[in-house]
C-alpha cells in the first residue's frame, strides 16, 4: 500500500500480531519460575530459551518461502494459532519435558509470526510511513513483553498459580487470529526475483549482509540473555528479593518500550547509521557499569537504560540492510529471522559460564556482544 491514507481497520489487527509476538519473551519468567519450581541448574534452565529460539534457525527461511506462496496474512494467523497451542501445553502439563515442548511450540509459532508480521505491516501502511510504523510495532511488542513478570505475580497471588498467564495469553492469541481473519488485505508480491532457500543462503556470500545477519544473531542473544538471566543476576549480585528481582525484566522491557517510541522520533532527526553507533555505545557503558557497581538502586536505573539501548538495534540493522539491497528484502528478512537463533545460543553460554564460575562473569558475554555491535555500527558509518 503506497497511498497516503492510514487505514486503522487494517493496521490494528496486524499490530495485534506484534503484541502476540511479544509472548516469546515469557522465556524470561519461565526460566526463573520453572527453575525454582523444578529445582533446575542454571544450564538446564537455559534450555527453555534454547528450545524456543532453535526454531528460528530451522524454520525462518522455509516459512518465508512458504509465505510467498500462501500469503502473509495466512501465515501470520497460522503462527499465532501455534503460539496459542504452545501456551496451552505449557499451562496444562507440569513435567519439564512438556514445558520444553510448550516453549518449542511457542518458538515455532513466534518464528512464523516474526517472518510474516513485518512485511504484512509494510503492506497495510503508506509507503512513506513504513519505517515509523515498524518502530511503533516494536513499541507494541514491548508493551506485551513488559506484562510478563507482573502478570505472573498477579496470577500467583489471585489463583495461586503463576502459569495462568499462559492460559490468558493463549486466549489473546486466539482472539488475534479471529480479528485478523476478518480483514481483507491486498498483499504486495516480489516478482522480479523468485525467492528460494538457495537464493536466500547465497546472500551470505555478501560481506555486508553477513555482518548484518550476525548483528541480529548478537542483539537477539543480548536481549534474550539479559531477559532470561536478569532475575538471577539481580538476586545474586545485588541480594535483591527473588520476587522483586523478577520484576527487573519489566523495568528492562519498559526501557525497551520507551526506547522504541523515542527512537521513532530521533530517527526523523539523525541517520539510522549514527543512531546505531550511539545506541551501541550506550549499551556498552550500561552493561559495564551494572557489573561494577554495588548499589541496587543504581542497578534498577541501569536495567532501564540497557532496555533503552537495546530497543532499536534490531529495526536499525534490518532497515540499514534493506535500504542497501531493497530488491532482496524477502531473502534478507528470512536470513535475519534465522539469526534470531542467537536467542538460543548466547543465553545458554551465559548460563553455562555462570554455573561454572559466577553470574557476574557470565554476564560479561553480553558486554562482548555489545562491543561487536559497536564495531559493526562503525563499519556501517564508514560505508555510508
């Protein structure tokens, strides 16, 4: 859609897909709560995000190819439906194996949702407003992410079962499917180049695209790594009460939510490449400081600032890559969705190092990740 008119009847149910997309961030509260309920080790608990994000590696590109044949709206509804099933499994079954199965289904559904939601949003907004709405979609996603920890506390108090949030979010996913199903959308199609798995992976031979794909791998790893380990870090490093420490991820997601909103404004003033550099610098400083300080009051502020720093890196990397190679947007999107697999690898590495040494040393992995992102941002500036 390239007209100037904004059609909220079409945009709203697609944005709801981004709210459902946020449910993948339940891995953080899942790590904290399930590990305590089942007395899991740090490494074993990190199998939860691994089981969730593994599917981005395996399914992103096949889902993108299938999407080109079946349509974006159809695939988005399939993804949200599978998300609902995964949340149901996580709620109704208590064994660790079934919890992993539930999170695996959540990961499969979320993979499909992320592959389809971004390009579908571009189809329903005016062409000159695409970047702004993509940033706003991350704002919507951050709202859902922020609700995970307080919802667990609320349902634990009211129903004596924190897992009720899985059931509630599953119902929301079903309602989102029904809402999107009532809307007719004229989808754009890429006909110049036929998308295939081979053509997609061939793009990794391009050095610039390879760096950007690795950046997605890293930033998602930072996001999920901090989300899934922040509770344990705040509890052990700052001696914060476990329930209060869990709410640290809500402070983090509040920072992310505000960051995407502010980012949409800042991007009207400065280039995406400069913003990428400065937000990477902010991330490095905040991660280093939170590892060095002892004040739990300052820690809360730094958790917020980390969320603020990380908030825009994903859409920045995506937009910079597509801006350089607009005719290959479908393949680039597929590769970047695959790179979300970083959310399965980096948290597991953080958990393993934390178990054999300390949570503080484990979190230094995230500092190294931010340094890589800063290096890529400088490369992008030189190539602009």
